[in-house]
C-alpha cells in the first residue's frame, strides 16, 4: 500500500424527504446569503427547486438565483455567475442538480475571490487559494461532484474541456435524497452508472500493485452498481436501488476507492486516461453525455492496454464477473489469460449496452474524419504522452479512437 492523504470534509444528509431540510442545514452551518445555481429546467419542472427555496426561506437564508447551467458547463456561464455573486455579496454557493451544475457552482465559488479570469484555473493551471463554501442538493447521481475534489469546465471558443482539482472546493454539505431521482430518464440513469464505474476503474487500473482493502471497496462498488442499475431501470421508484446508486456514486469519486493506489501521497490515484479521451468527445460535441462517451471509450482503452499488467485485469475479472483463466493441455496459459481478460472487458461493455449505452463512436454520428480534431486538443490538454497504467502517445490515442468506430 502506497502512502496517501485522505480528506473528506463533507457533511452528508441522506434519505427520504431530506431535500426539505436544506435550509435548516445551511443555516446551522452559517450560510446567510447564497448564490442558488441550477440547470435548464428539470429541477423547476419537478418542483425540487421550489422545495429548496421554501426550505431556505423558512430558515432565513437569502438567495440569488443563477439558472441555466447546461450539460458540460461552459466558462461564459461561470463568468456571468461570478459577476452576479459579487454584485449581491453572497457568502456561499448552493448547487441544485447533478455534476454539471455542481461543477459550475464550484468554479463560481473559487472564481468569486479571484482577481483574474476563472478560466486561468483550467487553461493555465492557476493555483486555487480561496473559495466560498459550497453546498449541494444532488438530483442526478453520476459525477460524484457532491464530495469530490474535481471540477471540469468547457470553453466552446477553444473546443476544450479541462479539469482542475483541489480539496479547497470540496462541498461542505451534500443533501442526498434518493426520491429526487425517481423521475430521471433511463438514459440519464444509465450514463450516471457508467460514469461511476469509470471513476472506480480509473483508480483501480492505476499502475500500482494490489491494495486489498481499497481494491475490495472498488470492486464491491462495481458489483453493487451492476446489481442495482437494472432494478432502477425496471422500477424507477425502487427506493433501495436508487439509494444504492446515489451512495455508490459519491463513494466512487470521493477518493476512498483510490487510497494507497497513487504514486504520490497527495495525488489522485490513476492516470485518468479514459476520461482524457472522453473529454475531447464532449468538448467538441457538447451534446454527448459524458457517461455515454465513457461507455464507448473505456472498454476500448482497456483492450488496448491490458497486456501492460494482465494480472490486474485478471483480478478485476474474478472479483466482478467471476471469470478466471482456464488453462489446460488444450489451452496454453497465455491464451487462457487473454481469453479471460477479453471476456471480462466484453462483459463490462455488454453491461453498459444492456443499460442502453452506445458502443461505438458511430452511435454519436462520428466518423474517422472527427479523430484529428480530437487529437489536436488532446495534445494541448495532455501533451505528447500521458497515462499511469500505460503511457499513451497521441498515436496510441488515435488507435484507441479508431477502434471505437
């Protein structure tokens, strides 16, 4: 087990009707006037936003609205929100929504006290030194942003989607009410589960030796998601299935599934290769849901790199799918290992497809002609070579993209 630093400052309020306690929880934590961040309509149509507002008003917490966050949030929205927050002298930011809304809120919260342009934190790697406190009412389990040290923002003018990280902007409060997810469309539920599994796999396949405690947490989370996702799709109001998915999504990305697996004590485990490849897809094509892009890219990455550490993939195959190599006089050991690993990857992708996720870039309407633009911005974001499990050159990335067609 490698050295690590684990930090999780978020207060979790989890369960039925907990959304109605948002205002009281925030008042108890010292929030007085907040910027209320939300998306483009689902929280309004479902009545969730009105319930949050009512709870804030009952608790005496003032709010200023900043709606309209899109999927794959864009930096110009963040700039406008920062201006509104400064004008109204808010002392915190409350996000009501999923990962896109929460990431927009995070960027706003650390952009408010910064004298420069908020895009500096993403494009230039500017260090984040100050941040207003953040609270979250989670409505879409997927990104794990409700407790993570991650924030991803797009810039349409540059066709870039860039992430930054920092414990300073981990939310102070996360209200998690599984009943709010009953009305999620099946595609959104499926994409969210795919995103969660990818967060786990990015850490599990991090180029580091086995860490039994952490690895069992990781594969246990994957197994729980594989068990519960079909139940949630079959019966959208299955509370236990929805609750399991919501809690697993948080655990998938608050770093507990990577403890002892990073090369540096303060670094996140893994090279996040699949995320890097997918971010280019949804940066150039914002209509692509992040989890759906990962459903295509991650299995392709796995097939390309598994030979760098076959045992790691065999461990995953056994723990998640009960697949082990069968080597006998008719099947040499090397062939048995290859068969077991490839079958496990196929099983993972088949699970994604069973949820309604795409399997190829062609499912998004993309062709081989779309690959060069992806590689151009990938070079800007990641350089000529990146990765932890296996270093990837841009030519490697081209081959992975081509295998997705």
